[in-house]
C-alpha cells in the first residue's frame, strides 16, 4: 500500500519514505504537543561514514524502540471531581487530555479543530494562502489534511444527478413568491453548482478534492490549550474561514492527524469539497529555507514565527563548484557593515584569507581587520604608501626588468590595448644611453627608466 501511494505522488514533491525512527518521533510529538518535550528529530544517515553519522554531526537523542501507546481522556474526565457537577457541562471541555507513557507526570491538553466553512465568494490567490497561514502565528500549530481525490468524469456524473434533484425541488416550489425562503436557497445552491462545474471544465486533468483540514494546539493546562484554540479560530475567522472543535470528537480527530490511521465518521462529515486547482492555492509550493546545511552562523531567518539560524559554508560552495557570492542591501544604519565584519571574522577563524577594499573615511574595515590577527594583517593605504607592487623596486632592476617587459608584451597583445603590437627594448648602445640620460624622465628614486632596464644606476 505504501509503495502504491509513493508511485502515485507526483515527482515534483520528491517523496521520501519515513523511517521507523521518524514515525516514532511523530507519535511522541503528537502525545507531548505543547509541553516543549520534543527530542531531537532523527536525521537521515550521512554518506561516507561507517556508522551512518559523522563524528561532528551525530544527533544525540534517545527514543523508544516501539510505537508508544498513549492514554487518551476526552474532555479531561479524570480531572473532574465527582461532586463538582462539571461532568454535566461537556461544552466547556472541548479538549483532549493526552498522557504519554514516556513522559513524566505532566499531561498534554490539546484542542483539535476542523475547518467547517470557507468564504462563499472564494479567496484571492496569491495573497490568501490559508493553510500555510499558520506559519505566521506566534505559537506552534500542527495541521493535517485528510483528503480524497476523485476524477472529473465521475464528479460530473454526480453533479448531473444533483442538478436533476434541484430541478425537481424548483418544480415543487413553483408559485411561492418568497424572497428569504427555500427558493432563494435553491438559487444559491444552483449558482454554486454551476461555478463548481465550470471549474471542473477548466482542464482535462482537473480533479475533485474532498479534504478535511485539521489544526491542533497543545499546552500543559486545559485553559491555556483552549486559549490557543480560540486564538487560531479568531485569526481564521477574520478571513471568513470557520474552525470548530466538535463535541465528543476530539479523540477521533486526534487519531486522524496520525499518519496511517483509518478515516473515521466525524472526519468524513467535516469534509470540504473543492477542485484541485483551488485547493492548491491554500498551501503553495514554496519554501522558506535559507542558507547552507552547515557552516558558520550568518544570520536569522524570520520568514516564519519559528526563527531558524542561517548558516553559510563558503568552503562547501567552492567544493560543489557553485558561487558563494552574496550581496547585502539595506537602509542606512541597518547593520550592513556589522554583517560583513562578522563574515570576515568567521572566515579568519576558519583559516581563510580576507581581502577588503575600505572606502570609508574612518577606515572601519582596516581597524577591524587589525583586531583579528595583528601579526598577519597588512593594511595598504594609497595616501601613505608603505608597500609597493612595482617589480623594479620589489625584485630589483635585473629580475624586475624582465617582469615588466613580459607584462608590457601581454598588454600589447590584448585586443583592447592602445599600445603598439611590438615594444622593442633598445639595444645597449652608447648613443642611446646618452639620449636616455638627457631626454628620458627620471624615476622618483632618481634612476632613469633606461638605467633600470639595463641594470645600471
């Protein structure tokens, strides 16, 4: 069954089989939701290592070797005193108490809500990605979707039967001139059916999606869990998406969010029907991942409510034959220099070499570079030169002259050069030496260019 599902998933999603360790982690997370007790998630084996993990990449975690069997309490009946009378007020306890056998005495109180209505006029895309909207909340919200996909041909036959039923109801209500009665409701249903049929005809590959969308929050107390549930429901209500926690159905909805469990009656009753195209606008194929898998900490990703570190691995990019270049654009005083200096320091700490061009009047990069490694840092100031790249001065007249001659020959062969194609060096004749001494300009050190080329001072 799992292999059949894997084959049906489009290749664009890059499906990966969940390992037993990952399945156990999902089960533990569901049982300890809201307790901040999640262990480190299992990572896939690394390539090129004997035991599957690198020495510096081993995730230290310990999980049970079997699927944990939780203790579930609908409405927290175990917390009610026998003589308090609270057992007769079930509407105030729309939550589920979950206790994991691997947890301490603390239990998790969870509220699982299902989407029961969507805007009648639809929503705008892009702009209203209503499923991925939970990533922007300041609290952790787990969401799950149970859906059934049906081909367009079968759906059209079913819609034809629905159209026939609506026509019969119209005939039964002929002669009733009501504005707010059943006739107006039938007109609204007919318009919805017509719009839905038009959506199915947009493409030959269009399908029908019957989806049950579930949202779950958890906390260590029942009141806090209910407060989180109200916050999520209120946020969605602003966009005309209605969420509801069905009374007596919390346990079934909780199991519905566990992969591999069968679909129950309540889950099927809460199904919302739409086309594949409209359903895809709820959670677009996008990612907020930024940076490399390892490396120095470069920044913080604040795209979602759960901030994650941004790592930069310049060596890895070079080894992978990809560009490690990046640009920093921000307003004045936003921290561009601080970010670049931090990257410079990380590069030096990893035995790298940094070359920076400092155009600031305060020489901020020069001061920072001098503070990193004063013994190996070189500051070159063109206004007060202490170093020279002149081959004649660095290597002396004999060796430097050959280097200068080779450099001029390369420049002369360049297509965009204005120098003559041949730059012959005058032969060592006395007449030329005298003319050079009389007419050639002198170098700043008091030596003529001709003398430097000939090795004479």
